C-alpha cells in the first residue's frame, strides 16, 4: 500500500472488542492495526481517526442516568419534545452556555468550546443492555489523542497523527458529518494564505479545516452500524506538528452566530 | 483496484487542461478518467467529485468585474474591509437574503438556498491574468452533475454518482471544508434512523450527510493548489438513487440560525 501523489486510502481497522471503562484503548487499537491487512508498517503522514465513543468509554466518560435528577426546566422541555429529561439534565449541567433550545433541538457550548447538539452526550452504541447509560465527550480530547499516539509510537517505532472524532450537525444543512474533537501530531488547519494557486494568484483567505475533512473521510469507511470505530487515513499528508483543537475554535468576539 | 469492505480509495484524476467557457467538461473528465491509473473500469458505487470552479468556468458562470457598478453600500463596506466593491456588488445582486455582514465577512443565502460566504463568488483559480474575473456558482448544480453523469455513462457504459462540490466555511469553527452543491445518482443524506446500531439499539436521529463527507474526502486528494479539480471516490458505497441537493437544505421555518 505505497502512497502515490493524489491518492488517499482509508482503511477501517478490524477487530476491536467492545470497549469497557479502564480498557487499554491504545493497546486494543495496536492489536487492530496488526490485524488489518496493509495497515502496517505505518507510513509518514498516516492519520489514525478514533471515534469519540470508544475513547469516552475507555476513559469512563459515561453517566448513569439512574443517578441523575433533572431540574424542572429539563423535565418540561423533555416532555414537550419526547426526550429523556435525565439526559437533558446531563447536557445542561456541563454546558458552558445554551446556544439554541428550540424545535426539540438543544445546542450548547461544551466546556471545551465546541458548539454541538446535546453537548455531545449520546445514548447510542454505549453497550448492550445499557438503556440508562450515556457517553459524555472526553474531558480533554487532545490529551486522549496524544496518549494513543504516544503508545502506538512506542509499540511500532513510528510516529503517526491521531484525531479523536465525533459527529456534529451543522446550521442550514441537514445531516451530521464527522469533525475533529482532539488532535495530536497534526495541525487541524492548513493555512494556504499566501500560497499561490494553480494560476500563480495568491490566495488570500483559504484556510482548510484538514482535521475535520480527515474525520469526515474516515467516517465513509467506518459507517455507523458496523462496529468499526477506528480508521487509518493514508496519503492525505496533512500538515504535521504539535497543535491543539483550540486552533479551530472561533473565539466569542469573532462568532457571528452566538 | 477492487473494493473491499471498510476500504475507501480516493483518486485525484490527472490531466485536465485549463477549462474555458463552452468546453465539453464531461469529455475532459472522461479523458482524465482514461489517463488515471486504476480509475477504469468504473465500479458500482463509484462517486465522481467535481469541484465547482471548473463547472462554473465550463458553463460560463463567470462575471467580469469591469462591467459591474457597485452600489454605495458595497463601496462603503468594501473600503472598510479592504475588499473589491465590484465583487461585493455581484454577491449582493444575486443574494436571496443577507445572513450576516459583519467583521469583514459577508454571508448570504444564494438563489439555490445555500448559506455561504460571498455567495460562492470566488476570484481564485479563475485563470491566468484574470484579475477582473470571478466565478459564480453554477445556476443548477444538480443539472451540472446530471449532465456529467449522463455523458460518462454513455461513454463508458457504466453508471456512477456525481457530486459538484465547493468549499464552505462553518459557524464556530475556522477553516473551510468541501460540501456538495449538486448531486446526481446518489442521495445526499443517508437516513440511519430505525437502523439498529452495533448494540441492536435503534438509532433515533442519525442522518448522515454522506454527500458532504464525500466532498470533504475528495478534497484531501485534490488539495488546493495542485490544479487537480476532479476525484473519484471508490468503496464508500453511498445510497444510490435519484435525488437533489435540496434534500440537504433546512427550510426557513426549521432554521435556528437565520
């Protein structure tokens, strides 16, 4: 599987067992890399995309709704929109602010600064017979990515970039797309300002959200129902280096959609 | 290049010459498919992603700013934010409504219903020595995609799905990602509601914006400066069928970010 210019390959890794709190996630991913044809050896510019759910599960970022007492506002809103008031309570409890709470949609800013539906709190794919469990976002997705990267580098003797991804909705367009929650070893933005385009014209305002595009690309190989939570993207050659996902977040004073 | 489960391959097509108004774009793309190793034969589920700029150029969706007289509002705003007042005039002239016009950012709703910066009007990569030319969005990107699909089906005797893509910014996150402007032969949304997830739990609200993810994935192979405007995505196997990009657009009464 050698890389060629203009060719990108995405491999869904096979063979991860159900992840439990406290599991050695990097170890499980390393085993999956070994079990996936053509994934090894790692190549420079390889990007590992790890979906949020297994990171949250391994880190124990899970809430048991049986322990949650919803505030009256959560009860009222949940009844109106046929939602679980306890899950709404979990979202509100952690939110930095409510961005929109209308039409049955609850959009908040998380403590990390992400603006997303339900603050990333999610009931799907938590595990068998887990009707009362929800996953929360990892507390520090950059650190989650860095830990996986470090362990894999030690095991395989090669560096790679790691993205922790999640599925976010967007204003104006239906449907979710995967974006980056955390990064290690790559810059989430590729700044092409000042780089001449194919005509030699200098592009003034092109900053490419390459980590988000990598997350979306990985999702195409993973699907939503196949139980494959990790993909390797080869050939995209994103800008490598030390950075954090905070680089992507538009600060409040520049935010036109508060 | 056979497809395998969980493997997606993206090939940037080589060999497109500079596109001019009136060019047979589908013919040029067909030639590029023939010149790209492993692109042919086409396989079921193949998706061709064609970036907007060459579609607009072939269709003559170009404005010559030397013929444009900006309104006073455009002049004032352009002076304040160091923009070309004539280009602002082109954006305002075609806009269905202004969504935001602040911080030097002009976000409008286009006649198609897209909400994007500068209404998709773009000065980069228009052609050599073209300082006064800008491209507009294609008038009907679904029709643009359908015409390319139809011509390639006739030439190669195999169907494929076609996406016309463009780079859009997003609220809350810096950077542009490629999304679908027009589609032919695939559903832009994959509705997984009612499909059991890996645990057998029924997912209630998962609709995947697969056409947008395909557009973003293609961009990883194309880059912004390499002069490669078309990619073939193999192995993603999106939901095939007749549909339009209007399926993706959130109607005004459901739009929380007017």
